[in-house]
C-alpha cells in the first residue's frame, strides 16, 4: 500500500501524523512525506528569493525527517520529499506520478476562515487527485492504540461497497467500533408535488427505505467477512445532513464514504455528498474513490 502525506508547518500536520500512527498498516506499506515550499506566498519582483527558499527548504527537511522518524518507528517504509511551488498543484502532480492508494491531508479547522484554508489545499487535493483522500482532524485520544469509532456511510453503490472494503482491509486498534449508516433519501420538494402525495409518497418512501436497508446489509456483510461485527443503522432524511448528524451522535473519529471520483462538471456528484461531509465534518473523513480506490 502507498500512502502520501502532504504536510506543512501548521498544527494540522500533527493530525496527519497521528492518523498514520494509530493504524496497523499492511507490512509492505510505503509512506511518502511531502512538504511543498510555497513559492507563491512571497512576491518575487526583482528580489532574489534564493535565501528564502534555501531557509524554507532546510526547515522543511528537518520537519519531514522528524515526521519520518516517528513513522519509521511504527515499522513503516518512509521517504521524505521537499518540493517548491504552489502546494495544491505540486501535491496533485506528485500524486499523479506516484499513484498512492491514499492521500492523508490535514485540515485547519471548522470556521469560515478555516474552510477557506481547507479550500486552498485540502479541498484542492480532494478534488484534484484521482485516488482516495482522507482529511485528518484532531483525534480525541492522544494514544495511538486507542480504539476508534468509524462510521461507514453507504448508498448501496459499488463505490460505497469499495468504501466498506477499504475499512475491512485495515487492521484497526483493538476495541474499534464500526457503524454502517444508510440514508433513505427524503423526496425533494417541487412546485407540483403530485408524486409525493398520499399513497405515491408512502410507496416512494417505503421503496427508498427498503433500498437503504439492503445497502446497509451489503456493507455489513463485507465488514463481517473480515471479522468485524458492525452496528447498523438506517435513517430517513437528506444524506449530507444525516451523515453529519449521525457522526456527531455516534461520536465518530472517522467517517468513510465512497465517491465516484469524477472531475470537472461531474464533480458535482462529489460535492453533493462526500465533499460536503469532508468539508463540514467535525472528525476525520476518508473519501474512497471507485473500486478499490481506483477511478472509473
């Protein structure tokens, strides 16, 4: 397995490192720690930027080496890379060439300004890379071996099944609790809601509820096949808010959700659920793309 960790000098870097430390990765896991010296954060003009770039590069090397030592102590094969440029572009280009199975990037928080910062790096990574992405947020426990609460959101699609499989393939800390959540989506309001009245509305709701139950059952079967005994829950509502509400109620440390992994205008599909959850969740969110992390 190949894991890419873009880090910087912010506090969120610690969240990224801890997200790796608290998992028991497959024996052949390779981790690349990447720091990008932001050359767009200063104005060049006629000023010689060499001293600045040299100082920043040296600081970045020290930081990535320290992070590398921590992860190497966990038995991981680690390499450190420092590049110069605009972070979202450099990270996306590096990911395109190295093709990691997972990119773990930090978030700067939840406020409006923080979400703007998220948009500049983490959101760009989420939208600009083809593989699976985790946005790491502060863990509740400082212990790397502490049990976790993982919420697996499913809609019954092959992408959601890939998300369940990704959870099933990772050996989580002892005592970790996994809950499967399926949402029977509420009917959208329209000017002439003839199809949402009376028996038609009831039948539509029943069909969606039944489909949600089947989705939860399939995801639970995938997890059970790996020796995980998941909890299962089916609710009615709107997927975006329902997932976030359940994560709060469940006390989730991590939400895992599947995505179609599309780009351009088709990214609206990502924005409709996975990206909104990743952006507004109070806990870490892992967006699994395609089948086994690949894009279709």
